C-alpha cells in the first residue's frame, strides 16, 4: 500500500483536499451537535433546576434542529414536574411574605399562582379573579390555618405533584372561603396574603406589596407631590416634627396616590382567636370581611389631623393616571372601567382595584421581568435583551399566559 508521499503530486493534492474537507464537515457536525446539546441542557436546567434524562435530552436536541428558536425545546422541558414543584414554587414564594423570602411553606397564595400558570389561566386574574387552587383528597381547606397546604407539601414532589391537575385543582374562591364573589380578588384575598399584609397596621401594606410583587415597583419611585391630597387619611400628620414642609415636600408624594387607592381594602381585616386568657394564637389567624362596615383600623389616630379623609366605604380613586405615573401604562378600556371627569379611574372594593392594576402595562412588564430574572439569572441588560423583552411583553399581553413567557424567555437565553 502506497503512502501519501508515494502518490503523484496532482493526486496527492486531491487526496489532501478531500480529506481536509471531510474533517471540516465532520467538525461542523460535531460542533452543531455540541451546540444543540449545550442549549438543550441549559434550557432544561434553567426551567427545572435539574438536568434532562437522556431521552428528553435527545428529544430536545432534535427539536432544536427543526426549531432553532428553542421554543419547541423549551415546551418539552416545561413538561417536567420540577418546573412546578421547584421553579414556580420558589418563583412565587417571596410574594407571600413581607420578608420576601423563598423559605416559606406552600400556601393558598403560592398554590394558586402555580395552578394558574400550569392551566394557562389569564394571569390578570391573579389580582381580581374568583379563583383558588386546593389539593385533592386532603384535610379540608380552612380559613384559620395552613394545614391543607402543609399536608399537600408533605406528600412530596411525586404524590403531591403540582403539575398534576388531579392533585392541585382549581376552585372558585367564593365557594371555598364562603366570601361573596364580589369580595374575592385573586391572591389578594387569600389567607396567606391576609396573614402577611392585613396584619395590624392600616392595610397600606397590602397596597404596597401588591405594587412590589405585581408591578415591580415600590412606593418611592412613584412619589408625586403634584397629586391631589384630599384622600390622605387622618392618621397622617400634616406637620411631622412640627414642620409642614416635610409633609408637602415628601409625605404627600406617596400618600396622595396610595391613600386614594387603599380604600379598596376598607372591609378586610386579619382576626386572631385567643386561648381564653387573652393570649393571641397567631396560627389561627383568619381573614375577616365585613361588607357593610369599615374596619376600625382605617379610623385609628384620627387626632393626627382631624380634617383628613374619613373612610366611610371601600371606594378608591387612581390619581396616578395623571402626572408622572401615567407612565405605568394604565389601560383606557377594560370591563368595569369607570373614569371621572378628570380621567381618574374610580371604583369600589379590591376586585375592581385589582382589575385596574392588572390591566396596566407595568403589570405585564413586571411578570416578564421576573421570569427573565428567574430563567436568565440577570436583568435585561443590553439592546438585544431589551428587544427580546419588549417582544415577549407584547406577546404576553395578547393572551396573558405566563407559561408562554417562561418558554420564550428560556428560548432566548439558551446561549450559543
């Protein structure tokens, strides 16, 4: 057998050219396979926190060949129960407590968000729907404790698989909690939300953490001293420390808008039972709703400024539709929207306020931002990120399906 060096010159060059071509083609195929495997692994890991099985990995690689966008591969990864049992549980847990910690038990708030995402429920209902998710074949749901969800979580990720609609099931909140459907407002009227945000105080915490959790903004960036202060409650001093300038230049910026809307929660309270000796048993806290009476907490510290607003019902007004906070993108049309002569939205109760917030641009952007942070492990930081972010927000607003948001974000962040 002749070596290459023994071949005539022209045949030698042809042989080398063909050989090098084959090597390059083989290298490209190997690199392509490696790229798709890398992308499949990243998509699955980011969505579920676990590596895919060999079978799923092969399926995802094939899907990446036919659909290089990565969306089909991401949909395959979303079938893994770990997306619901781990990723979504950790995603929503911080929303359910003031400490914003992930280390909190499953509860009616977090279970409802997980179920809504799983079932492709219009995610705006998270702030106004008559909706609640409960476990099947468990101790009955109670307004006074979290034992129902503790039992569901104790089943573990197999027996208590949150991806299984025979285990975690959709209910109407009114049927389970016995509140009238007009009193329900998605997760805002769950026991877990009440336990965290209706506890003591004046229910301003519920409004503030609704902004943080669902519009991705705290009160400070929304301060607008130009808003009408006629709804600021009597418990807010107009001369803190004896200096009225502090109120006019600082306090009113938050309170004018916040106090205008917090009246929506005037009929809600968190009640505790006691042990018979006057000692509060906090584990038995339950949300109370009094449709015909304003809770006493709205009338406390009335001597701070007697001329301030007195809450007599659960009406609210959104002064932030005008001024700098119009940039939150308030909707000009949705069912139940009522505007006064100056363009301020008005309504009664938590459900109508939930609709006002959920139909804003800020709400849609917030959901996509949180999913982006969870899956991509960063904020949208450059022009490519921002372009993808805006596209995903636009797509989300067409049907408000959060599962699609996770799919699209994972596809974008699949890497090269």
